[in-house]
């Protein structure tokens, strides 16, 4: 090989859940990884801080001790809708642990990044990637970055680059990977409150009947997630849909909180801890292709938030794990077509795992924008423990495959009805 020695075998851009998971699993296999993160830790990330059993499974695979201090366990979801309250425990299947967790992203992301570093990845914080480096054929060979407080320019090179740089994915954009306008996108806001009454609630609470001031029912939900440290994370997320028009999500939080009982401490400013913050939720694979010219996109960079429930962490970690399975195989082959064939398997593997489910999710999210369907869910379904138990498995993607019981079979059959997304594999749909 000519030219300077590459910085690493793999560059991972962004140390959120996607990037740190990929870096951890790669480093564990002896791959030289440089993990580039623009911020320093700890740092804020706007999130609901809620982890379903699907996300917990990935933490367990990273050797994280979820019984250690700092984690708050939950046993399921509590739905509140039009005067009805229903608690549904997480399913006790064989693929997922029977509990969820919460932890603020302030801690959570640092913990994952530290695990990646302990496994051998070299973590460069304060390193903002500014542009891809490309060869004559347009293939990515590395990145330029602005490092440290003075923004000193530095180039990093590697035969494989992973974009885990979140919803804006400037790296993906710079490589020509664009957003697909027709895919669902949500907008969500959250705020922390001190709430002695709710901070140790054993359930994640979700209010389903979201209405705008003009009475319009909205596709989405609001939440109160207990953090176990005296605080709760409250927020709401809405799917952007042309049928419901523009919604000022930030303006909706305070009126909704006024509906909660006064003793929960969620009215007004007094108990608030920090400002209201919001961000977009890129759903249903809204940025494609997931592999392009040497660049693999994972997590929010690839639009991987579940369109059914707005959960993104589990899928970011899942994609991180998947690339860490494939990349060592690719690197074991000589640069050129044979390595390329392995890397090109990534979009196909993602399509196999999630293509049908996200296709279903896109249909579901579009139905949720129809008042009749929303009304059916928020008025009728929420009264039935059996229906809501099945909904939790379906919308949180928690059924065992192959199915362990009749509900799993039902959920899996429903998802199988939806054809796999051909766009995911790079072929026209
Ligand atoms: C209000 C709200 C509530 C949510 N609630 C939940 C929830 O309760 N549960 C859940 O599972 N999901 C939730 N999500 C979604 C979840 O936050 C994301 O899906 C998840 O963070 C995606 O992880 P990621 O690693 O792909 O991206 P990110 O977490 O965004 O991480 C990207 C990283 O890349 C870094 N970066 C960006 N650009 C550069 C650059 N140029 N150079 C170097 N580094 C860079 C960033 O600093 C960041 O550390 C919520 C989202 C919002 C907006």
C-alpha cells in the first residue's frame, strides 16, 4: 500500500448509541477503531431517556450492569386516554429481558462511549468532522475534522467509515445520501421536572389522546418517564403529516401538563429542571441508501427510528452491532470488489431484519393521522388489556420470532403481510 498509514481500520463518526455500540463491538474483535465525537462528555442529548426491553438487550450484550446505581427499572407501560388508565407489563418472551430502563442521555452516552474506549476504541472528543475525504472514484477514504477548542484541522483516514452522526448526518449529506421526503418524520420535545410523586413510578406513562388547541387529534403521544433521581422526563412527540397541518409541538407541552394532577408537580415553572428542548425524529429509514461509496449509515443518520413508537436507541444500537458483524469480514478481504461485496450486504441485512416491520410502521403512522383510526385506538383499544398487550408487542417490536405464543404469531403474521422495502437494497421500488 502506498501513502501514509491510515489512522485506523474503521472511523466511526459520532459517539451516540449507534457509534459507541459499533465501536465497542468492532474493538472487541481486535479492529482498530477511531471514534470521533464533536462534543465532550458528559453532554446533553434531547431524548425521552426511555429504554424498552429491546434496547436493554443491546446493553446486556455490551456487558453493561443494568442493576448498578444510576439505572431506573420499569416493568411496562401505563396508557392514559380519555379518562381510562391501563397498565401493560413488558412481555416475558425469550428474546428480550422482561424490563425496561431509564437513564438520562447525559450519563447514558458517556457510559457507552467509555465502554467502547475500554474495549480498545480510540475516542477523540472535541473532534468535529467537517467533510469527507474521497478518492478519484468518489469513495470515502477518511474525514477532515476541526479538533479541540481552537478547531485545529486534522485529517483521519481508514478503509471503512461509519456515519453515526445523528439526525442531521452532515457526513451522509456530504456523500450525497439524502432524505426521502415521503417517509415519516416526527417532532418531539422534552423537559425535566422534579417530581417526588412520580420519579419512582414502576411504569413508563404514555398519554394517547393528544389534541391541538383547535381540537385536532394528533398522531403521537405524550409521556412521563420516571428517572428515579427525583426527576421525571416529560415530553410529547407528533408525527408530521400533511393531513393534520402544521403543529407547534413546543406550545402543546404546558397545556398538556396542566391536565396532570397538581401533586405530581408538573404545573408551571417552579419544579422544572432546565429548559424545554426539541428535535426531529427521523423514522422508517428516511435516509437511503444505507451504504454508499465506502460509507455505512447507522442509527438516526440512516433514519432508523421506529415509526410506530418513536424509539430510536434500540435501533441505533442494533445497526451498530450489525455493522460490527460485517466490517471485520470485509476487512479480512483485499480492498476491491471482494471487500465491496461484503459491505454491500449491510443494507440487505438491515432490510431483512427491519424492512417489513418499518413498512408496516409507515402504514401504521399514516393511519394514525386519520381521526377515525386514532379515535378507535384512543377510545376503544385502550379499554382492553388483551388488545393493548398485543399493541405493545407490535408497536415496540417485542414479539419473539419464531413466536412463543398466539399473540406473537398474530403480530408476526401481520408484519409478514407487508412486503420488504425494495428501496432499502438500492433497487428501485
Ligand atoms: C424529544 C425526543 C425524545 C426521544 N425519546 C426517545 C426515547 O425515550 N427512547 C428512544 O429509544 N429514543 C428516543 N428518541 C430518539 C433517540 O434520541 C435517537 O433515535 C437516538 O439518539 C439515535 O442515536 P444515534 O447514535 O443514531 O444519534 P445521536 O444520539 O444523535 O448521536 C449522534 C452523535 O454524533 C455526534 N456528531 C454529530 N455530528 C458530528 C460531527 N460532525 N462530528 C463528530 N460528531 C458528530 C453528536 O454529538 C452525537 O454525539 C427521542 C428523540 C427526541 C428528539
